[in-house]
C-alpha cells in the first residue's frame, strides 16, 4: 500500500520541502516497542507524520528564491493551503496559489494525495485560462522552475523504497532509502538525517553513482501554535547548479478550511479569505 513519504524538507518542505516543511511538529502517533528502540519502519512513519499531518489543516505564505548556476536570482511568492482528508495519515489535499511574479499571479497548483494509486495533480495557468492535469510520469520534473520537483511537493510513497538504518549518531537517525523500481527515478538512493527528538528530517542527500548531487536542508525551525514548524529550507542541485531557498511566514493551523476549496472550480476562482 502506498503511503505519502517525504523526499524533501518542505516542503513539503512545500508543503515539503514545501508544504511538508511548513507543517511539521514535534512528536507523532507511532509507539515505541517495549525495549525502547524504534524499528526503521517506525522511524520513517513518525517522520512522515511530522512532515505532513500535524493539525487537521493549515496555511502558510511562502517566499521562494531561486538562484541559478550564474548566481542570477528569481523570486516567487505563493500561499499554501493543506487539509487532511482522514485520520490515518493517508488522504490529503494541497492548494498552492501564486502571488508573484506578476506574470504568474493567479497560477494554481492543486494536489489530491491518495494511498494505493497515483496522486491527482492540476495546474491552472491564468494567462492561457487552461487547466492541465499533471501525469504521474511528471513527478520528478521541476516544480515551477525551482530546484524542487513535483514529487518533493506531494510526497513519495513509503513502499516505493527499501529503508535501512545505517547510523545512530545519538542526535540523528541516518536512514538510507533505496528505490525498489530504480528505472522510475534518476537517483540510486537517498539518505535522511532525522532529528531524534522532533523527527524532523534536517538533511536529505540524493546519491547517483556513489556521489551526492542533490541536498535539501532545514535552515530554521520555529514554534507556532505548539507545533515545531520549519520556516526556512534549502534545496541544492549539483547537476543543474544553484539552489532554491523557501521561507514560510504567517503559518496557521486548524483553520477548518472547507473541503470544496480543493476542487477544480476553485482553480479559476481562488478562495480570497484564505490566500490574501
């Protein structure tokens, strides 16, 4: 069974990476075994919960700064809305509305995250007034020109990788994740440094041919409404050069965001009370 899995901070982390990053909290629902030691499965489940599912919903304003190989920078600003669809850390919806730059204002990215089948993703482009469905094969392509991928935003299935605890530093669990279907991704494996108190993945390093080429890091964490919340994160990519930094502000939890906001009719008619 496929369960959402964090590949970047963020967001999440933008969600993960992106959203994932903006909605992370200390603690989780998994229970330790009697001996006190966690299995690798429990560690990744706790991290998945902390990164994506704290609170029943949430919102955040995000500023994304993209720096290319020539050190030229571009900025984007958007609002993320997130709503859990059940209490099992499975079904979940995301709505991302772009404010800046001016020529992208009104662009909307929406995800319905599912268990057991591919996620549903939509991208609304106001300049063309078209709604595009994003295919599952596009998961590992750039998210709106940044160093984050669409899969970084909506998550990766727990069952898509073999998880191995390779080190316990005393402060961090170091987990190596190897894809079961290597033809579906461009990396050979990725390692996560998971903080043992908060279960936040402070660093994720993607490897190819024995070399690290892509790294996401948590740069800042704040306490918001009792939640340990990532408010700054970075993704770097040696293959394409440069990096993307995301900063979160005006983070709020448990807003009772209506379910119907995460439908196609709100792609063209954004919910102003939640995004302004």
